[in-house]
C-alpha cells in the first residue's frame, strides 16, 4: 500500500486558444470542473497504475468536497483518512491553451487546515511501502509526515511543487526528490539538469528531475544515472502529467522494479495522460500503460 498525504482541489478549467495577458479579456471555448490537486492526482495515478492507495488530506463541507471524495473512491483510493472540515474545499483556477500548456492559481481552502498528523495518519504512513508528498499542504504538516515516514523506514517521495524554500528538516527525511527542471534550478541555483542532480544528491539519496519534452533524469548516491527520453505524443493538456509520472513511478518502485523500468513505466503513464484533458480524468490504468509499453 502507498500512502499519499496531500492536497485535493477542484480544478476550474478554462480552455482557450491563448491565455489572456494582463488586462486582456479573451473568449474561451470550453469550461470544466475536474477533481484535481497534486495529492489527489498522485493518489489516483498510483491506484490506476495498480496498487492499493490510502489518501490523507482534507476537503471542505461543500459540493466540491463530496465530488472529490467520490472521485477518489471510484478510482479505488481508500478515503478513510480524508478529513471533511467546515468551509470551502481547495480550488485550482486553470487556463489551458491550444498548445496544451497551462497556468494555475491554487486557493488552498480545506487543504490549509491540515497542520499536522493524527495518530491514525501516522499508523497508515508507517504501514506503507512508500509515502508521496507535495507542497500544497502547510509546510509544518508536510515536514511532520516526512519525518513520520522516515521514522518508520518508509521511502518518502517528495514533489517540491509549488516551488518554495525547502527546510533541512524536510530534505533530511526525503528518499527521492522529484522536481521538474524549474524547481531543480530554483532549489540549487544551477540550470543544467546533471549539475542540479549532483547538487541535490548532497541533500537526498535519489533524485528524479522531470524535463518536460526532454524526458527525465534519474540519479542516485549509489552511482546510477539514467536519462529517459520523453515519448513523443501530441499533448492536448499537460495538467497533472507530473503527478501521473510520480504516481506511476512510485508504484513501479514499490514493486521492486529497477530504476530504468520505473522510468519507462512512469514516462508511458505521463505520455498517456497528456493526450487527455483534465487532471483526474487523464490518468491511465495499468492495462493501458502496459499496452502502450508493449
Ligand atoms: O499538478 C496539477 C494540479 O496542480 C492540478 O490538478 C491543480 O489542482 C494543482 O494542484
């Protein structure tokens, strides 16, 4: 079982030829509400990729919260530890352009109320094969979860997004850090991915840098360094491609696959997700990933 401690947002998505500039009004072609949030996305991606998943976080007592809980449960995610708190759920205001690129504003809502772990949360984390974290919950809670994972010898896989300063006490508890190229540059101050990986390996044992259309770079302190090219597909919406990649990578890793195989599995999952619109609507099943790889 994999546990994911993270955010759930209702994504409010406008599809438009080109995102508006400041002060400009443009007409979009479509609007959708899609359950998302980096935490919930990773949980759904991992569940569809073929492993039991427990999701720890919070939604509000509004209709969005009810819908997000139902979407997670439908994907097979255990939502026993998903709190329902008074007030609005988190939302993400997303603009997707015709090239499949996006810009996102997140308003945390209920996610912002998660400031720590309950004893039950700790028990779920301790029983996991991996703990997935991102940075859309308050930092104190993310640090507490990472330390709980570390204390129980559970591999902690952190996506450092949205980018922000990372306290030492967090990095000290991380096993695999999965930044994109921009986050890696922001953390290390260097733009070359190999140099950024070298710098990050001084802080964590394993690094996986996602490079968009250039694929991904994996490096470990034990000396492995792998470059996985991106699979060439036509992207219609890249929202949650990174979350899909991490969820699938974590599943393959928890199943004991070698890093090269984990990368191939994760890249295939991400390639499938960018060909579909939305966050939770875009993640492939294990059968789809295996067909694609075959
Ligand atoms: O990573 C994509 C996610 O970022 C979206 O689903 C949105 O909710 C924001 O959290």
